[in-house]
C-alpha cells in the first residue's frame, strides 16, 4: 500500500510532535524526581529539628513545673545562678582555668628536683 505524499508529511509531523512531547515529559519527570528528593531531604532535616525542639520544650516545661511546685528547687536555682546564700554562709566561686594556663601544664621531669635523702635519726 502506497501512502500519498501528504499523508507521509503529516505522519512525519505527528512523529516529531510525539518525540518532542516524550522528551519534554521525560525531562519534567526527571526534574520532578530531583525536586521530590530535595523536598524529602528537607522534610527529614525539619523533622529532626522538630524532634530536638520538642524535647527542649518538654524539658523547659518540666523545669517550669518544678519551679512552680518545688520550693527547694527554686532555692537551688537561686543559689546556683544568682549566687545567693543564707545568712552566715560563705560562697566560694571557682573559675575554670583557661586552656594553656601555665598552672595546668605539667613541668618536665628533668626540671623537678630530686627529693632529699631520708635522714637518720640522731642517737
């Protein structure tokens, strides 16, 4: 069967349109998969962040609950954070030494003097 010349032309146009459409939709599919993977990564990151913040909120709520119901806890917080003391108490504050502080660096062994020899008791 022989196609007329005009039918072959329309067949070529239809095939070209179908190839262009398939290429376009294939490209869109790949692009949408990439976007979906990126959104999934963001969702996982935000879910982890949400869990961390929820735990911080629960801890803050526990502390607030203890502050409203436990006077001994309130006293402990006031003493530690504000440095308050009862009458007659003395507070000692110790600062953490800075890294590289010469008092923290051990002296070399050769610079440590030998201990004096034990002395014999006098008779």
